[in-house]
């Protein structure tokens, strides 16, 4: 099987796992459940669950608890997209090739669909405790829960999003340091959560988890710079979301600060360092290494 076929197969499996944990659509809350389902089922690369599973594979076996966290992280990611697209934030009408949740369900339902997904993500992740048998299982699950909470919250994605919103204001002077803070938190934090949770659940030791955290930070920052590059060079058809969104929102990105060529070089350097970290582990995961290398060339 070549890389592309393997990626398709593994993405399909991640998709199936995520959908398995979606709640049913019954009751007086049906409309919010439908909106949650709509946003999650719209597709996407399923990169975070994929990275979690592949990082776990690098360190050994994991049980079903991994599946709970794979679904949970995709629910958190999807909630962040729903809220990011809202009129009060980026005000985008398309995402993942479909109309955004607020366009289809209205702003009121879209807001609570995001809230619903965020809460349901923790309900789902907590189900991992039901699968724990040994004390070691409990400890790993507890550690994974802490990572998820921290990296998705004010000391992670929400914190990065806050700085990003501030950076859009004309009176804010955006420094390189602030931009890096935004990238590390808004985007890299959730990728770090994905990979370090995979490592923790598979029993990696503290030092290895730390290395994975560094690797994931590089991937996350590279991923965000690539996202900003695609906002300039991509198209709605391929990306599934509008281009030029950063300019519309007066966003100072790495691309605006350093230009396209330097940004592309930076993506290559960061990805190269990330792959270097992966290669230094005693066990190798060739698929994961190629996946990280390929993110540089992604077009969506
Ligand atoms: C695209 O992911 C998403 C990013 C590059 C991250 C941007 C960060 C936010 C939207 C944070 C928003 C936070 C709050 C609190 C509102 P992707 O290319 O993997 O998307 P896909 O899953 O559709 O493929
Ligand atoms: Mg935004």
C-alpha cells in the first residue's frame, strides 16, 4: 500500500471512530444535536485523531480508551471551527466544503452546538475511565484528561484565540513574539494534545512525552503558517473555505510579516525538525514521519 492509500484507509478509520461516539438525535434538544452532527460529519482531514493514533502506535499498544480521546479531540476541534466561523469572529460562510453551521442552523443554535460539542467531548473522553483496568490505566487516563483540558483551554487554544482576536484590532502592535504565541496556542496546542495524549496512553515515559510535545509544537506552528499561506494561494474549491479571510479581517500573519517564500522555508524547517525528533526514537513509525513531511505540501 502506498502512502496515499494508507492515509485514506487510516483517515476512514479515524472518521468511523469519531462518528461512533456522536450522540443520537432525539428529544427536545434535537436541533442542537443535528447541528453538532452536521459540523462533525462535514468531513475534514481528521488530522488530530490520526496524529493521536499514530503517535500511540510509535510507543506501543493502547486499548479502547484511545478511541474515546480520538473522538473527544475531534469534537473540540469542530466546536472551535463552528465558533471561529461565527459572525462575531471570522464571519465565514463555508467550511469543509459546506455552508457553516450558523448559516444553516442560525447563529443561536450554532453557538450552543459549539458549547454542546465541547461538553460532549469531555463526556466522551471520561468514558476512557470505564475501560481502565489497572492502576496504570487510571493514571494514564487521568494524565490524558489533564492534557486535554489544559491544551484546549485558556492556557492553550482559547488563550491563543484571545490573542488572535486582540491582534486583529488596529490599535494592537503585533510583534513576532505575539504572533508565535498565537500560533503555539491557537493551533499547535491541540496538535500537542493529540500527540502527547497518544504517547501517554501508550505508556511513553516523561522524557519521551516531552520530546513529542516539542515535535507537535513544531508541527502545529508549521501547520498554521501553511494555513496562512493557503489563505493567500489557495482556492475555495480546493480548500472548502473562503480564501482571503485573513486580509478581510486585517490579520497580521507570518506571511504578511515575512512574505510567501520565507514562510514556505519556515514551514519546511519546522517540519524537518519535527521529523528529526520522530526519527530519534528507538521505534519508528514510517507512516507518521511521511504524514508530517506531507503536511508541508498540503493544499487543504
Ligand atoms: C484548521 O484545521 C484549523 C486551524 C488551522 C486552527 C485554527 C484555530 C482555531 C479555529 C481556534 C479557534 C478557537 C476558538 C476558541 C473559537 P484543519 O485544516 O485540520 O481543518 P479540518 O479538520 O477541516 O481538515
Ligand atoms: Mg479565526
